[in-house]
């Protein structure tokens, strides 16, 4: 992920989400301005994804403590931010219809970390490739906003690329796919390795 985009997203997150949702129209305006300045769709997706995930986490945490769940103004603000960010993603061409829950993202992140550690422990890759693999895994962690179907396609594509470039062996890729993509892993394994 581009460091400038990450820093800009973190500035907006800290100022407008972590410190409290006081001026969400200012947040939405600042996001619009940033999107206008950014030319790369990938960078736009990264910015929106980071803010979307921070908003979702704050919303989930608030929802656990909220006493007025039926008519909570804070819930409404989080929902408005979520709606705006999804609209911006749709404008770029990202239309997730099968969103990950927070728990699913956490489970996936754990599996991705396990995969990385398993490959490193197997000593199947050289040190230069470890950094490349870490970068690929980290990028996958920021693509959940694409939805489950598109994320799985990205995952399979990255594994396929790593197999063809020799970063990992086919024998290593098959259990990874089966572990992450159940159900339907047989279909993807056949497409990737067949």
C-alpha cells in the first residue's frame, strides 16, 4: 500500500472517527477532495477501504455498548459514512454484494498469517521472496471491501502468480487454497493447479 495513502487515511480516521463522529459532513467532504486528487483507482480503493474498516470497527465497538440501539444517532452516523464509502467504491467499479463481517476478516487475517508463517518455516522461499510474499499477504488484508467472491478471486490470482513465478510450489498452494476457500476449494484448486 502506498505510504502517502495510508497516512492520509489514518489522518482522517484519527480526526473524524476515533475522536468521535462530530462533523461527519466534514469527513465526507474531505474524502471527496482526496478522491478527486488521487488518480489511481487502486489508491482510491486503499483509502476508502482503510476508512471503511476503521468506521466498521468503531461501529461494532459502539454497538456492543449502545443503550439506545433502535434510535441511536451514533449508529446513524456510522451507517451514513458506510453508505457514502460504498457509493464511492461503486463509482470506481467495486460492487461488493457479499461483504465480510468483522469476525470473518479477523479469521481470514489469522489464516493469512498462518499461511505466511507456514511457508517461511518450510524454507521453500529465499529471503527476497519473503518480503514479496509478506507484501502480497498484507495487500490481501486490505481487499475485503471487494466482497467475498472478488476477494477469493484476488486470493487465487495472487497464489497462481506466486506458483508460476516460483515463489511457492504447487504442493504448497493446494492446502492453502483448501484451507482458506472452503467450500468450493476443489473448484479453485482445479482452476489454479489444473
